[in-house]
C-alpha cells in the first residue's frame, strides 16, 4: 500500500468513527449542547430583582402629600425561562403627621382616610414599609439578587413617594430598592404596542382590565405586573445582548449597593 493510500484509509476510518459516535449520541445530549440553559433571574438583570410597585396618594408632592396605599409584586423566572408574578404584598397606610390631603386626589382615587373600616386595617408608614421590605428581602435572597429595582407605570412617581416615605421613617437600611433606577412599563408599552395608558396597554396585550377596580394599589400593581411579564415573555433579549460570561461590574460609586444593615 502506498503512503497516499494509507493517508486516505486513515482519514476515512477517522470520519467513520466520528460519524458513528455522533449517530450514537442521545438526542437529548445533542440538544443540551446546542441549546444553552435558560438564564436565571440574577443573570437576566445583573442581580437586580424586578419588583412591581404602585402607590395611591393624596396628591402629587411626595414630600408633603400622604402615602395612602402601597402594593409590591416581585417578578420571578421559572426553569423554562418564563417570567411570572410572585406573591403580592400590600398595605393601607395612615397619613403621616401633618400630611396634606388634597381633595381632588382623594376624589380621583376614591380613598377616604377617615373611613372606619379603612382605619381598622391601616398601618403607620414605618410598620407597613418595614414589613414589606422584610418580605421582599427574603425573596431577593432566595433569588441570589443583590438589590430590587422598581417596576412601575410612570415609575418615577411611585419611586418618589417610596423614597420620601423611606426617609420619613428612617428605613433606608431596611429597603433593598435602588434609589434612582427603574423599569417603566410606559416605555415598554410604547415600544411593544404603541400605547402608554395602562388600561389601553393591557387591552392591547390581551389582558383583562376593569376600570372600576383601577386606582387601587393592589389592582394596579397586579395589572402592571401582568403587563410587564407579558412583554418580557413575548419579546426575548436580542441575540447580541446574551453575554452571560461578562465579568461582574465594579460596585457603583453612586448609592447604594445593598442598603442592608450589618449583622
């Protein structure tokens, strides 16, 4: 046999062995190699846990007007890569001492701070916020996230009232929320559906929305969370943005890495 024949024979044998090995590999193994595992929540948002928040207030000024209701729903991610709603947390809140109660705002929300049934279940700001923050911290730690990011419809309005209440109640070390970053469903809805009003965006997404229940913090949070999940589940990340192996960035110079108390 010539050297050329030996080389040809060796090459054919190698190809035959490779094809045999490939054909004998279970289909599940091939799929595992070809299809990367879905991202975890901490990977998807750089260790931020999205939490949908809605507040009902007695006006537009976060420094002077009362915070009357707050509701929060953490957004989670299952093993199939589908976003879903976590457990809702909410509170009816007593107006803080000296708070302004704007009559037009109360008429708009339909909230009567002096209603006896409401007063029977209302909590003071500090008690309500710290209860909610404690529950969110447990979920955040389960998800191995380092901070919460507020998701809202016109999110900076909700964040402004949340930040003001945190300062009033000296609760900064209890809150895991980023102090200025938000995910706003107004922007996402405009991108996805060309709509900016919550009710219209929900209807465009095929979600039910009852105007009679609107302007309750819990209902609006539920609908905003459903909308947020629908958009995320319908519009996956762009292919060139899937950089899961990028090094973790250095901590921001701006506040606030964890906001967690020592110990």
